[in-house]
C-alpha cells in the first residue's frame, strides 16, 4: 500500500486503501508564518456575537479567565430512540490554529458563524509564545527552544489570541496540537516520545496558553475566556505520530478523545486506551482507484508530490478534485452508514490557496444539506463526544457493524429497532444466610 508522509512512508497494514498520510506544518525549512503567505488582515470581522454571561474571574496571571458556560452550544444530547435514524455528524478541524495575517482564521470563523456550525481548533502552544522567550520551551529529545515550525511574530501572536478568543465565544472547541511539531524518524520525533515526555509536552502547551500575559508582558489585550485545564479534552499529534504512548497520559489527564490515529475508515468509532479514537478518514479521490486521507495536506501530497511550487495551470483541476474528495466522502457516509465524517485542515495557502477554497466549497455543500432539512450536524469533536457518550452501548455496537458505504438492512427503523430483553425472574426473599451484598452509605 502506498502512503505519503511529510518525511518518509508509513504502512497501515495489508489490504488497506492507498491513503496519503501526512502530518502538518511546513513542507520546507521555512517557517510556517512565512510560507502561509497572503497580505490580508488577521483581525476578526466585527466583535464576537456573544459575550460571557457571568463576570470574568481571572485565572493565574490573568491570561485566561472563567466566564461561565460556553455560549452557542447544542442542546443537551439524548440517546437515540429505538428505530431512530442517527444524525450525520461532520467535524471540521484545524491544526496549529495560527493567524499570520492572511485572514484565514477569521475567514472560517465567519463561515462557521454564517451556517451555525461548530469546529475544533487544535492550537499549537508555541503560537502564543514570543520567539524572544523560546528558551522557555524544553522539547523532549530536542535542544532547548527548538521547533520544526517557526515561532510567530509578536503581531501574529496577538492576531492568534484575538481569533482564539473569538472562536471560543462563538462556540468552537480549543484543543491542542502540542508544540514543536517534531516529525520524521529521528530520536527527537514525537513518534518516539514516552508517556512521561508527552506529559511534559502537554504541560508546556497548556502553560504557554495559560501564561501568555507573563511571557509577552502585554497588558492591553483581553484574557482568553476559558479555563484551559477544563477546556482541553483532546488533541491531534504532529504528523499523526506517537498516539500509542500519548494515550496513557491523555487518559490520566481526563481527556475524552484523541484525533491522532494515522488514517481511519468511514465507520463508527470506538474507544482506544479509554478514549474515543477519532481518526482522519480515507475518502474517495476522484480520478484514482485509491483513496486519500481527509486532510488538505494529503490532497497536496498526492497532487503535487509535496511541492508547494507546482504549475499554476494545475490549480483549478486540483481544487475541484480535492473539493469533490470531501464531498464524496460526506455523501458516502450520509447515504449509507451515517458514520461521523472528520476533516482536517491547516490555515495555509499551499498551491495558491486552492485547499482553502476546496474545503470552503465542501463545507458549504454540507451546510446546504443541513439547511434543506437533513439531520446534518456540523460540530466540534467535543460536541460529537458529548453525543456519543450518552448513546446506549448496544446501539453503538450495532452501528459499528456497518462497513464503509453499507446501508442498514431493512432501513434504520428496522436496523435500530428495540432489542428484545428477557424479563428478569423475581428473586424469592431469602430467610437463610445473610446477604453478602455490601450495604451502607
């Protein structure tokens, strides 16, 4: 099976579809803030539509604050009724989540707001740490201050803070993409970190978010309106590496899901290591017999072989191809097993920005289905986990029997009909030996 990564190849096992696997970050040695390109402004359009209901209570040095329940959340989820058709969940997520002056972060916040959608932003902790303070970062198995993604300029750190604050106030999830983004096969790669080293990386990522005011010295920007210790319940590792050793630490920290699996299929998820395993998925790749992973980088890797300087005359065709990959992946799930559909992205302008255009086209296509009355739910990973956590185990087990593109036999009403239960025989009160059942408060 052919797979593509940023640096080398990874096999996913015999018989799997050919999927372009990739991590995130830059394709070259130039830093992410430079090759993102563009000259637009990074501020948000207007002020956030919602403000915290409760008075803000500063936390720590005032970089973050407790402001009460997050605005713009879905109604409390309930279990499916017997025979009820499951919703089609769709999660758009963003790795890194920096705003570097190209306007991509607010562009997709505006899009989500227009269609009432939730998203997940996997924030890289280093994007809130000024480069002048980079030696505060002690990456496992790497030199002090090292990073395979570039530190942001002070201006871009401020833009990122503004957009992260807006994102949370508009109902989106702030997860983590950790810090230095070390990939490859070397000793320093996240693929070789131990659970203890992952704990250090997570603690540092949280610290950079919770202490940006101390680290920057800025006092003129408002606090982030959330408690990151409570907000952070999941993440995606750099280059989709290192999940095995991350999971024990994530479980210990009380995380609820992980989105780092190196490629998945469009089936209903299950737990791994005590967390929901929510991978990017193999989706149809128009014009090819193999499938591609549902991430912009993987479209790029398959179309232009990791090059960001491909001939511009190829862009229109590649844009259409990548948009149709997302759309066909959505349609396949929606018209068959209703497995949740997960998409990953970066705020990048690779190949002339065509992947930003294609993901917007796919998003609008999916949103139109929702607006026409279909039970399509554009949510964050956290919101999806809220829903799946309240479903009956036997219902989820039944859903997991459906393969990619497989429709439920007899339709949903029959497939998810109530499972007959055997009535319990009443126990005859015992007058003999005392009960061994524990009692007490």
